[in-house]
């Protein structure tokens, strides 16, 4: 949304011609759209979840694509309004993020992963001598727990009786289970 707002500040009229013989335009279209299409197809075939931050590198060339597409409509006299709009959004973003981070304490960034990992590790150490090899449960909680534990156990998916029956040792703490094969 902010991207299109900045494009609006820079362009006088939204009118463009697509010449399919223009090699630069074809290159920009392929660099911008082909990775998105391939990632989409991969996620459909493999059933993998695409995380938002994984898409960040694919957004890099959209600015160049739009500037090339609208290069004849760019109004140089509007460059100051574009610059002010860019600076406004550039400084607004960290302020809004800081406000939300300070005012709302139920966000995932406030998750007490290290404290929970210490609690789970001490519970495990009371009952077993060997290190933890796997965790099961909710993807977010078990993955965060796996990250904070010293042995960095593997996440095996959601907790099932099959996984627990195949393990030699396991315990369940809250809604996450951990164990050894």
C-alpha cells in the first residue's frame, strides 16, 4: 500500500504501454513475477507454508519495474513530494512498531522462550540423564522451545501417540512433549 502511495506521488498519469519485444521489460517481468510463481507452485505441490519474511528478496525489483514501466509519466517536479512521503513513511514505521511493542505485551516477540526452556530443561534433568532429541507440539511453542534448549532437539510435528510410543523416554510439559528415540 505504501509502495503504491509513493508511486502515486511520483507519477502524473497512470498510463503505460507494454511492448513484448522490449528485452529489458521482459527481463524485469521475469525477475519480478517468475520467482513468485515458482514459490507459489512449490508451496502448492509440497504443501509448505510460505513465511512473509521469506518473500522479502522478491520485492526488491518491483520499484525498478514500476519506474521502468512508468518512466515517461514520472514528473520530476513531484520529486519533492515523493521525497517527503518517503521520509514520512520511513520514520513512521519504527515509531509505530515501537508503540505496538511497548503497549501490547501479548505479541510473539514477548514470548518468554528462554524461561520456558529453563523450566523444561530442569524438569527433564530431574528424570533423565541423556539429552533431549526431539520436541512435539504446536509449531510455534515447540519450535521456540527447540531453539532455546541447549541440545537443539528436532521438531517432530504435532504430538501423536505413535511418536510417543516410538520414543524410549519422554515427558510432556504443558502442551509440548519432548523425548529421546
